[in-house]
C-alpha cells in the first residue's frame, strides 16, 4: 500500500517551508539555483522519502529551440509546485509511460531523497530510462520509489528528447552544436543541473553515478564517450544496453542528415522554419513515414569518433563501471563481455552481473527466465508495486512468463533489499562489494568473473554461460493494460 502525504497548504506553512529551505533542512520546500520547489512525502513498504517532480533543467525545446542544443531554464519567483509528474517527450504509443501527457515542453527531472539536511553529501544516482531512444519516461513509481534513497543515496530521474526531436540532423542546421545529438546534450545538461543544485537535496555533486537500462544504457555510454561530459559524473552503470560501446557500425553526421532530409520530404515542409513550425504530432508521423531511426551520431564534437574506437583507444570516461544483463538476454554472450573487456583493458574498475531472480509467481512457470527490464523492480527496491506495472508485464512474455499478477514472497523482498544495497554501495565507493553481504570481484577478460543476482547472491565465472534462451514461443513483449492517469501519487510505470 502506498501512502502520499499531500503538499502543505496555507500561507503560514509556506513561510515555514521557505525558512526551512533557507536553513538547510530538507522539507517540503527546497531552494534551487532557479527558485524554490515544493514536493511531498511518499511512503512505500515502510520506506519514506521526499519527492520533487517536474523540476526544469532546461528551457522548453519548442519553436526556434526545436533541434537546438538545450537552452538555460528560466528562473521563477515564489514556490513552484513539484508534486505532479512532468510531460513525456514526444513519442508514439507504447506501454512505457502511458498515462502521462505528451509535450515538447518535457525537459524535466525528478528528485527523490531521504536526506534530512542539505549538508549530508549523499551519493547521487541519476537514472536514464529505456525505450530505445524513442519512448519512455522518467515518471515511474519504479524508478522514483523511496527504497533506494533509504539506502543512503539521492535518486534523480530524467526526461530527455527522443526520436526525431532528440537525434535529428539536417544540412540547414549548419554549424549548430549537437545536431544528431540533441538528446545526448540534454543528458549532459541534466548533469550540469545536478552539479549546480543537488547539494540542496542532500546530494554530493562530486559523487554522481549515471545509470541507464536498455536505451538508457545507450544514453549512459554516450556520456562516457563524449569528452564534453567527462567530469560531470564519477561512476557508470549500464543495464541491458551495452551495444553502443561494442558495435563497429556507427551513424555519421552525413548519414544522420540524410535521415533528416528524408523526414523533411515526408513532412512536406519547404524549409527549416516550416519544419520548426509544424506540430510535433506531424513531425512524429513524418518520422514514421520516412523510417527515421534515432541513433547517437558521430558528429565530430559531441561524439568525436565512433564510440567503439573511443573505447578501444581508452578515451572513454575513466570511471568505475557496472555492466550486465538478465538471464534471458543474449547480450550476456556478446556486448556485455565485449564492453567489460574494452573498459577493463583501459585500466578501469569493471564489474559484471547476470540478474536471475524471478518473482515467486513466475518461478513456477516452466521455461520462464529473467527478462529484459525485470532487474529494475529489484535494484530500485520496488517490490511488489513494479511487478504489475504495464512496462514489466509487457516485457514478461519475452522471458516466457505469462502470469499477469505474479505473486511475490519474502525471497523477492530479500533480493530487492540486497540488490538495492549493492547498487547504493557502488554509488558510495565505486566498489559494489558490501561487507557481510557479498564480495564482488573486479572483472577481467582472464578471470571472467561476475555476480549472479538471485537468491543467494553468488560469484561465478564465465558470463557467457549465464544466458538461458527463453522459450521459442516467447515474444519480445506483449500488449500491456492501461496505466493510471498521470498526476500526483503513483504516476506511470
């Protein structure tokens, strides 16, 4: 059962909140560089934290700002209501984040903290959602659950531009910085906001871990590859999204511009001004018509060279890395060890995992294996609420798991507690080993060591052997039931 404490009302309470924000105590009102935000308290399975939703980290990328790099967010007076989920960035229909409004005005982030005072300097977790660079949202009760913050970290979840709005290039953009990489620069801008503001929420800007799953892993790798982002984060985690670092295929700026020109033709726009004036729905439809593919572009500036080459040359961010996938994902045999080899050979601490835990209701199903995205419910500590989210259920069939209301038990709760402890420990120290719980050895190509995250946590060898193919009949996902309407409280999943 989730409990939400409604925001404090009344002039006297607002004055008291403002005074608390200025004193350093973290309450409903927090003072950022741009103005004050008022959040609320949430409680789930005995864990309580403050959440601040929809804080702008950049100006709306609309009108003349469409296809520009992120511009500074405007300041505000008074106390900004931060109790409602922000808009999703433009995207097509999917199970990821259904229920939240869609708008180009979408460059917002959410902060969840259990810190009591601004001077606590807790490690910061920054999460970038999946969706293949084309869909999804940060506004999820899975990602914004109070359990992980209660392991001693501050959690930030971020929206960034997607699809033809975040990865668009065109000859008419000329020397505009970031064409083909607007979304990549959005992510960097969110890290700048964190550097300048997270201390007010009890976070340490000198200890930032970026984490992403699936397409979010691509976003994390883009920051590792971009010299413009180096120094803005200090650790990285890539969950089921390691392909960008290992593929020898790459999208050049010229190829990205060709895609943009094809989109213009499909849109029927005479020039760039007409393209910027078009409704976002029409741009999205033109992208579908022209088979626009969202990809990080090698533009020579944001991404100076093919990402694999940067990793091979040891030019990626020199930070500790956790990389892995789930039992039913073939990347355990390919891009996971490949990325681990590239990063560890460059002298960087690297840790590899396989996530094998299944909820009690799925453990009984023959052939069911841990599927894409399942680990998020556990590492965020969001058991049981996340197990029946639309996104989780849509992905379950990809692992041969059919129960639509999977039971959970004390084993699931224990694994969630342990996984969130391990993730928090990595954020704190750069080493995910937890004294008294598990010693997770560094990976090398020679030792091929990894942590199997199940019950119990077990150190094993040969990550390639961890893969178990789902049943032949299993699909990548299935249609999901509708999510609750967006707004205060449970949000989307």
